[in-house]
C-alpha cells in the first residue's frame, strides 16, 4: 500500500510538478496519504520559474578548483537548489540556502561557468551571466613529451590510416599533431589522446610523408616521430574537400533548394543566406524577426525547406525568442523572406542558455520533425505534457498529426539535447544527441519511445524501460551535433571531438565506424546531403557559446564522396 501511494504521488508530481526534494525522503503512510490527497488539490500549482541568479563571480582560482559565488535568485515559494554548469554541462548542485560552490577545473581548460536556480516545484530559471575562467597549470613544466614511436601507415585508396605508440610525459600528453610534409594535417586530442589518425581526400597515386609530434598541457613539443611515406591508390571513400563559403557568423541550419543552391542560417546574426556553391555568391535573404540569442546556444537554429518548395516556396525555421523556442514558416519570394507570410506553427518550447536543440527535418511521410532540448531541466524530458527533451512530429501547417502517439506533437521523449535528425532509405529516423559527462548517443527513433534522460545517459544510469542507443562515444570524442545519411551510410559531425564519423547502417545498428578529419577543420556543427551524392559540412570554431554576432571565422565545405 505505501509503495502504491508513493508511486501515484510520483506520477502526480510529474503532472503537478511536485518537489523532487520531498519525494526523495522516506514518508510515513499517513503523511504520504495526506500529500497524495493534496498534491493536485485546489491550490494552484507553482509554474513560475525563479528569477535569474545575479552577479556570478569567481575567486580562489587554482589549477584544481575555483570558487563560484552569486547573489540569491527570487522565487515566490523559495529556491530548492542552484545548479552550476560549464558550457551546458552540469557540474554540481547545491542547496538553495547556499550561494557558493567549489568547482573542480582542468588545468589549461577555458570554461564558461554559470548557475541556474531551481524551486520546490522543479521550475528552472534562465541562466546567469557567464563567467569565463581558465585554470593555470599546477606547476611550471619545461619537460617536453617523448617523441611518438613506431609510426606506421597504410593507404586504402586515397584514405591513409596512421598508427603510432604513445608518448610519455611527466604531466601528461595533451594532443598529437599530425603533419603531412610540413603541413599540419590535423590534431588528435583526448584524455589520453588516441594514437590513430585517418587522412583522406588527396591526390591519387601520390606519395605523402607523414610524421607526428606530441605536445603537453603547456605546449611543450616533442621531437618528431619517424617519417613514413605512403602512396595513395585510386579509389576513395572521401574523395575531396572544397571550401564553398566562409562566414563571420555560425552556419547552423542548412538545406538544399531544388536548383542545387543552398540556404543556411546564421545563428547569432539571425539572418538567412542563399548560397550558390558553384560560384560562392551569397545573397542575404533577410533577418528572421523575433529572434533573441541566449548568451549560449540559442538564436536562429533549425532550417528546412518544404518538400513541395517548387510550388509553395515555404521555408521553416526554428529559433529562440525572448520567451520561448518556436517553429515558424515563411515564404521565400524573389530571394527575400516575405515577412507578411510568417506563421508561428509551434510555440511554448522552453528556452535556456544551453540545451535548446533546434534541428528540423522533413520525413518521407511529409511531416516536419523537430529536435528540442531539455532547457537545462532534465525533468522536462520525461514530462509528456511539455515539448522539451523531445522529438516532435508536426503537420506542415502546424497541426498535430492524427497518428502521433500521445495526441500531441510529441513523437519520442527522454532526450537531453538532440541536434541531429536524418532519415534512412527505409524511412527510419536517426537522431544525434549530446550527453552530459558520460557519453553521446546515436539513436534510432521509434514512435512513442522513451530514451531515458535524465535517469539514463547513453548506457549508464537507470536505463530500464528506455530505448538503448545504437552507438555511444565518450563526450571528449563526440559532442556531436549534425547527422546525415547518404545511401546506407551515416555521417555524424562532432564539435568537441573535432571529427566526422562514418558508420554503415547494418540492420538496425551501425558497423564499421571510422573517424575522418580528426582535428583537421576543428569543431564541426552541421552535415547535410548534397545533391551530387556528397556532403555539405560546416564548422563552429569561434563564438559558438556567446551569442555575439559576426565574431566567428567559419567555413562551409563540400565533401566529395565515392
């Protein structure tokens, strides 16, 4: 009997947003019964989020920790917890009567720290301002790593795979820089960094000389490894990379028009560019009204064009507004966004500094699919009455499809911060999702599926009853945003991992996963199929966590495939 009451109270708590802190305490049967009777009683539920924690500041910085302090946030019922993040990753939660937290740091790492307030009902505030911090080294280090040993390599067509034995260092190796002749081909990072590298997309039947250098946290450089000379063949998987545009803002959503030209949006500048990839000519088709950045990852994000664009000229965008995230439809007429045609299709998707999701994709069923983040409140992902931490399925006119599983826009739930959606040749939906600190996920989405967040991250935690991921990777080798499918191959663009994964669809899983461009082009945001069977690929190397327009140095690539 007590267990039944507690389970029902928990269910009502999810509907009425009752306190997690209360629910974690063992309850006498009488008290539990009283709470169960009143949990959804006549008192109005608390749906008001706390105010923003003010004046965040740091002190006591060392190579191992920093003290973060802030002023109290206001709330009509009181603050239960403060959640401390760096760059969208939860570090620690402290009780609401505290205004400071000791945060462990990584020497040499540049972080942006901020704090959210959470009340008794689970409502989460917008994030505080960001405080930048870079931890110093623990001690002066003048000792270089030993040189990488035993470098070997082999060519498979025009793809070269290199391997070597790890270097040693008194503090620890931070990265390996791989040189093709005198040119830096890419860098391998991680803790510890991997000792393999794949280089591709160069001339056939050509000999290249490779060597590797190790570096430590204080950028002491080892001597070069031995040199290996590799002669490429004639076949290729990745057959060429061409810069088709440069950008001063962050290219986020990208879609191909029927004539083969490209639309992409600029996240922090809030406008859309029409690009002719053959000539490099760019036309700014207009600024999307009502967009507001979040000093993090919000702004102008998702972009899709109507499957019947040649007839209706509809363009769909997802963006952060001053109050929410929303999906809006416009017409593109004579290379201009027609503001008079604007129609808000979906609103009320909660926003925050990070975890705004944002990817849009039309499916073969003609429906529009949207990826939404949890708005930095994991409970949102399990709340079927809300739109956050979900994959949504929407009719092109903004109505709810009759065959959706819950009678709402929700198609799947239990997602943390999904930013990649792609359909395979069988019409199945694949999704790419950011983890917190354990692992990222590539998921095969099923109708009505629960993907586990926040109890389950990847395959760690309480994952009972959730749909398991098809592929996971450590966040240091992932933090992947975009996903695209060409034929029976999945391509995944990664930010922190600075690489493009390739995996073969094998039944309902992925096999033969390889990493390309590891460190070659830096952080990769978006990957999309190009009409010639290749890929569009964008970078996100500068200013991708601050919301400031035109402070980036980015590229849009065309990747030729075999």
